[in-house]
């Protein structure tokens, strides 16, 4: 797990390619906006270091508690 801000452009491009393939009609600008709103990301890579999967996480605080 790492901060979204640490992603390279190559990683973001590979993530977008996966997302676009999985979700018909996906919009790159909306993908980038949603990604920028998240705090952390888990990136799964193969032996050649190519992104094969990912999940993003958003830290929310409700009434002072982290949820």
C-alpha cells in the first residue's frame, strides 16, 4: 500500500488501461479525478513490473473518527 501521489505516469496509464477495458464508457478525466481524491493505492504487478490490478482507498473521518 502506498500514497496515490507516489504513482508514476506509467503506472497511472497502466491502471487506466485496465479500468477502461473493464468498464465500458469509462472516462479518463473522471478516472483521474476519482484517483486524485483517494489517499492510498494497492498496486499488483507481474514479474515484468506491469500493473495487473489495483485498488484505491479513501480515508474518511466522521465525527472525529476514522472510518
